[in-house]
C-alpha cells in the first residue's frame, strides 16, 4: 500500500489519480501507523510553507515523516518542506535535506510556470528519462543546490530540482502532471 | 530552458464539448474527456475548459466532469466559466483542477482573487481578461465581451497582479475569431507591465502567428480553440514548425 500524506495542501488528489493510472493502490492519510506501515510514501503539495509546516507540527506529522524508513517522495512544496529552512513565511522546515529554500529574484516571470528541462541527473529515480525531456513546474521558491542534489533545473539561476538523502527523495516539478515522462519517474520511484 | 506553452481551449456545455471535429480515433467528438486525451497525446502543454452552461444544475455537472478529467489526463488543466464564489473555486479545485480562471466575477468582486490566492495559492488563480481597443484605449469587457466596463486593461492587469493572480489569460476581442494573428501590442504591453505569466488568446489562424507571438512578445503561452478543434492546425505540426524556427517548445 502506498500512503499519500494528507495535510492542508492542494493537489493531493492528482497524485492519487496518477497512482491509479499506474495500477497502484493508495490511501490518503494522516495516520501515523498507516504512514509508517506503507511500502512507499508520497508527500505532495501545493501551498504555502509556514501554514503547511504549522499543520504538520500540530498533527505531529513532522516527527512521523522524519521516522519514515521506506522510500518517500516529496513533490513541489513537499520538497521545500523537507529542507532545513524556507524564506516563505520564515519557516523552519523538516531538516531532512541540508539546504535552504529561497524566493526567485524577479529577473523573469515568477512563478516559474510551465515545462522545463534539467541536467546533472544522478540515480535510479531518473531511469529511462532523458535530460532533454521536460517536466511541469509551478513555484515561486526554489531549493539551493547542495551535495544531495540529484538533478538541476535552470530558471533565473540553477536550483535543485531533485534531491535525495538515503530513503528520502523529492522533486520540485510535478511528475503527476508531467505527461508520460512524469509517469515514468513515478514508476521509477514505485519500483525502487 | 522554460518552454513556450501551446494551450487548446475546450468550450463545454452541459458536460459536452461544443465545437469539435472527429479526430481520427475519436468516437465521440462531443466527449470532453476523449478530446482532452487526444490533445494530451498530440503534445498540448496544458488544457483550458471553459464552461458555458447557463443552467442552475451547472456546478454539479461541472464538478463531475472535472473529477473525470483529473482521473484521465496527466497534464495541468484550468477550469473557467461562471466561477463566481470561493465555494465554486473550492469545488473544482477539490475535484482535481489545477487552476481556475475568473473573469467577470473578478471585475465585480476583485477580493475574490485574493481569496483564491490565500486559500489555494496564486499559482491556481488565472485571471481571464477580455479586452477591446476602443477610442485609442484598451478596455476591459465582461459577460463574454457583451458588457463594457470603465476599467483600462493596463490598469486592471496591474491590479490583479497585486491582488494575487498567478497568471493572466488575455483575449483580444478585436482579434478573436479573425484568424489574422494575435494582438501583439497589447500582449507585449501587458507582459512588460506584470511579472506573472501571460497567456495570449484570440486571433490564431496560422502557425506563423504563434511564431510571431513568441518572437515579438514575452507571452508565456498561446491559446486557441477552433484551429485545434477543427484540425486546421494539428498540434504536432505546429510544435514541429516552432521547433524548426528555434522557439523553445516542449517536444514529446
């Protein structure tokens, strides 16, 4: 069973739809036991960092997430919340990835919205995916590159678009909205 | 590099597509889901569903449709047409829409933009603006372009950005339906003025029109309806052309 973490962020349903299309059963849950017993966990999200983090703490989900031992995939806001700190709402985050989340300088259109490619790809998550393929993005904040970065995207500046630390994976783009190439990435994660 | 987006718009009435031809392999061109899936396969970067149903039963039918679309397609989509309240927004977002577009309702109640941005994030708030060049000034029109407003387009776009809009869908009524090309000057003026993405709409008739749009303005996307529905310009052909012309385009 795949657990999708339920919290006050949008877009959770889209992830479940994508899993259904791949033939995987999933539950949307904020129950500690269900999350820790799942074979894989997905931590999706579109929303605002400080209110999301507050919700996670109020529900004790911050501790649950840190305790996950099975592969977990954070998506978009999920990735940002897994970092140390976010400028959005001056938020202390989960501290799984040792990097910080900053707001894009307004040199170009913000949010970074639409399809973009990536480079410097590393690891199983990107099996069978070429770097000239595009993923769908929508975000105004980005994670700074660090040594845990497994893919880089360039918009205004190079930023970490996929990060991995042990069993914790995350992507800034939305694989569930990135057509066939995004589906492939989800499949790679589910087959880890 | 961030790609320029090609966005087909589907008009929906009572849960059915209004215009549309029978693409090869589509049994029912009136079925929005089949049509949407075909567009996804053809490489559309995003879809817009515009509900033009006028009945009171509207929202229920729309929410059911949005639920089905979200189950079936794996690219982002926007739902617009008669989204008047935060409850309307909530019901289509919860059903799986990635964005909503508001038009007349935002003019009537600009606070709605801020409510959407606060509750669901700016990224899901598209403000659609119908604009027409009247007496030397680009003005905002509402109710499907039937009603003039005292709003100047260049002031309204600035205001919607400040209120929390994440994107602007700009339709030039002077160009819409002419197939003579996009309204380049107002598209560029708006793109220059705001720092959020602008989708240009109205007037697409040839592949060159898209090239000119992307070469001469900072528009992030081009939207069209009939040329795609009636198969006049197949999306794969358009994308191949733009790619050959060195426009940054997603290639599938």
